[in-house]
């Protein structure tokens, strides 16, 4: 039997005696990556925010931020796929109990595809996913090729939540907006995930606002009711758009759809 070796997004080595057959996912984005790689039938546990209908009755192992470690171990997984949030908490705790953990922490769309390729290798489906991953890379490259020719790059504010969280420098949101042909308003911040107050957004006056749409998000109509926001260029020009959160907020394969959608919206500035 040939052992499988790889490193995760934290550059931690990982080895399995065979391709993983019992997988637990601790984040919705990780779940979406696994399903895209054809591993739905290997998922024996997911966290409670993984809401895709195809998951059916797959057992839940607690929340994204509050993983039930005993429930994970009880499922006897041969691999747990985790997010950066778990790097200093659930991941080492599970590793100490003998459970292999692969942490995904993409900063860019290219990082995402590279991470999925390594994940495919460790679960034993690299060959089966070679064409799919090639198509993912080609879609990203095609957008970049088109947007590199643009002379005007609008300022974009991507609202991840109504309390002002957005993507800062070194975040996949920053890369998403840049590749789509915009300039990220949050790129001026000093942290990866800044929280911007309404006055800051007013001061920068974005050309475009993109809302990550989920049940608790604001709507485009809501933004005009915020104090002073009716004066924003994006609001006055009607360039406030809602895009499903899975395409802009979760670092999974849906980000590539979000990239193409934002690029299409920004073509108005050519």
C-alpha cells in the first residue's frame, strides 16, 4: 500500500496510508471543496452551517466556531478538513487525539485551487480531478487577462456583514476584487478582516458596493437608509449589488463564480 503525502495551507506535513474514506469537514467552504472534488459520499460529519441540500442526514459536529471534538472523534474519521479559524484550537486538539487534520487557509483564488489540488491528492482523487482543477485555473486566468487591459478600476466596497466587516489586505476578498478589475476599499486597512464604520465608507465613497447576500445581510435598498449613505456615489448611481454569500464570503469553489460575476458588473466602467 502506497502512503499519500502532502502539506496543508499552513505548510504542515500530512501522510495517510491510503486515500481518506471517512472525512469530517469543520467549515462550509471546506465542505464545498470536498463536494466539488467528488467526495460527498466520504463525508461522515460536517459542522452545522454546511447547508447544502445534498448533505441530507450527514451528522453535524457542532458549529463553525464551537466544534464538538468528542462528536468528531466518535465518527472515527481518517481525515478532518478545517479552516484557518481552527488552526490554533480544534486542529491541534484533534491532532493530539490521533486524528489527521488538513487546514485550508487560502489568501488568493490561486491559493484556493492549489489547496484543493493538495486536498485531492491526500484523499486519493488527484487524477479524477485533474481536468476540473485545470478548468478552475483557466477560468481565473481568463478573468485576469481581460481585466489587466482595463484603464479604469473602480473602488469597490464588499460588505460581508451589516456591521461593516470586509476583506482587508492579504485576504481572498482583496484578491477577488483586484482580479475582477476593481480596487478594494478594505485594502487600506491594517488587518486581514477589518470592521469599517459607516463614516469610513462615506469618506472613501466607493464607486460600487457588493453585498454578500445571506439571511442576516442588508439589502441594496437598506443601504440608502443608513445615515449619509444616500450621498454615496454607488448608491446614487444604483451600483449596489447583492451576490450570494457563497460566492464572495466563503473561500470555496463558489469564489470563482463570484469572480466572474463581479468582473461582469464592473464592465460598466470600461
